[in-house]
C-alpha cells in the first residue's frame, strides 16, 4: 500500500495552485489548468486536508511571493531518471537568474543538441515555482512554460530577472 497523498489549494497572486504531499515530502505543485496538471497523481485517491509538509509549502509560497527566500520544504522529485536529474539541476539556478535550455544541457554534462530533451523534461516539472523551471529560457526568447507565458513573465519580473538585450519580459 502506498503512502497517503494529501492535497490543498493555494491562492497565489498568479492564480490558484494545487499542492500535493505525502507525510514527509512535497510531490506536486501545479497551477490549475496548466499543461500536465497532476498528470502522475490520481486525485480521486487523495485526502483533501493539510499536513506539516503542505503548511511548510504554503509558508514557502507566501514568502516567495512576498519577495523573501526561505528554505524549501522537503521535496520528492518523481519521474524518469532523466527528468529527476534535470529538476535537481533546476534547484541550483539562483533566484533572479535565468539559464538557457542549451546551457542547462551542458551543465548536465550533455551535448548542446540535447537542449530539446532538456526542455521536454523542464516542461514536465511537477513542482512549479519551487523547482524553478520558469528560470529556463530559450536562446532567442522566453521559450515555453507549462503554466503559460504570462505567468513565466510575471515570475521572472517578480524575481527581478534580467534577460539579454533584445529579449523582453
């Protein structure tokens, strides 16, 4: 029998979000109606109730949207080994910074031509905002974002991210 999964809604300045956690780790954080919304979670089997991990996540989100950095709640990255590797690397991209898909591939020890595969993994990130996939941009523009480009722009503006000349938020 698998561990119970708890869910809770969170009202962010950018729209409603769903948080999902076990008793020990955050496993999901999505904007409602984003691409790949809760794609690996059977929401019918979840317990709609808060727990310590969800409370810590809400505290983290409140601090983030207030412009403060605090320690992340415990995360459980669940996906393919490649996806988990990409998402772990994303957690090292500093607040207010951006990285291109190509540069992220190189940081992972991959060929620059793997940027598309990296982008696919970035797009399937199950922990929006807290695993900062919004900080990954294309070589000639913002690239994509499962939560929508308006949210990506808003998150980058919120963090004070500066893109290269010619790339506008």
